[in-house]
C-alpha cells in the first residue's frame, strides 16, 4: 500500500511540473518588457484554505481573516441522529498578514471530549510570476496543537503538543485551474510515546463562475498506520463580497492539521462522510501606505 501511495505521489509531481510546459494558458504567457517589476499571479484560490489544507494564498499585510469552521457528524450515524446533523465539531479562529510574505493564525476547536488550541505561521519563499519567470509559488508552514481536557491536563505540557511541518508548492495553471502539493510531517509525544506521520496533501481548484469554484483535496498518509485513514474532501467556494463561504463533504472530523491529517478514522466507502462549511471574513486592520 505504501508503494502505491508513493507512485501516486510521483504522478502528481509529474502533473504539477511537466504539464504546464505542454499546456500553457494565455494569462501566463505575457512577458512584461516595461521593466516595471514582476507581475505576480494571484487568486489561485479564493481563500487561504482549499478545504482543510492551507492553500498557496497569502493574506495581505495588515489584513485579518476571521475563520469559522463547522463540521457535522458522519451520515452513518443514521436517521435517529439526523444523519450526523445532531453532532458538531467547531473551530473559531483568525489569521493575520504580518507582511506580504508572512502570516500567522490561531484557533480553538473541539473534537468530541478533546478541546485544543492551535497556532501556526505560513511564510512564502517563492511567488509565481506571469510569463514563466517564476512558474510556481512555494511556502513553508508550521503549526502546533495543544490538547486540553481532563485526561490531557495530567500530562506534562510537552506531551500535550502535536507539531506539523509542511511545504506547500502550487501553481495557477490557467484562469480557471489551480493545483498544489503539500508534503507534510506530523509528530508529537503522547503518554510517553513518540510518534510521527508523513503525508502528502494534494489540492485542486476549478473555477465554475466568477464567484464560485469546485475544490478537491486528498491527503494520503504514507506511513503505515492502519488506524489512520486518508482524508478526502470535495467542496464549493462561494464568494459574496467580503465573505467566502466554503461548503464541503469530507471524511475528516478534525479541524486543524494534527487532526485531519493524522487523526482521520472514517472512510467514504463506509459512509463516514461529513457535511461542513468554512466561513471566511476579511477585515483591513492596518491600511497600506500606498
């Protein structure tokens, strides 16, 4: 199974880096000869999230993005539980653009009896430029989760933490289609046992109309842990002024990287599918000088 996942990863890398050579889009062909500076490619995704994964979008400096994430129970809970609508996992948080290449976020969420606080930063190291002067965008992401609850409060502080490190590489291939890859490591120490998981996130966006997109996301876990299932999500982004409303279906219950990458337990074929939504609302806290 691990070999098959590695093969799948290699194919995705081939698509990302080789396909654009043969399928250029007019939007990316122009070469700015005016020496007025690089013309960056923006709006690969409508928000900083694909579905669960962080996207290659970055908040502008001085902008705050309020995030509310809501996930219902799985439909295999049956009619007596309204096919999962009687249950909810919720996260409230926000992100802030520190400068044009650095943003940070924090949030609080529940996962059954487990409560947690998470924090993270995302730093852009490469930015896609029109005319193939720079064909892709690349970012690094680091996140940390602190588990809270009667069981976890008895542990030493370091044993309640889960860490996530991620490289996000993506490209806006055309005005309608964007693609990204997110190789990831999740590690921590629980009850004295050190653990780590390696995963490979894949995200895609297809523009449907000016204000709506179809998003797909798949996160195969490459380490051989039988209890961890691969996260698979499909969703729609709807932009309404300063809001982006994301509705989706996913087999992941958790709402931060440590949860949806390394703690997904259900599968689509057993109807472990959950309906959910993300709400994003941006506010300009510090107006740009220009």
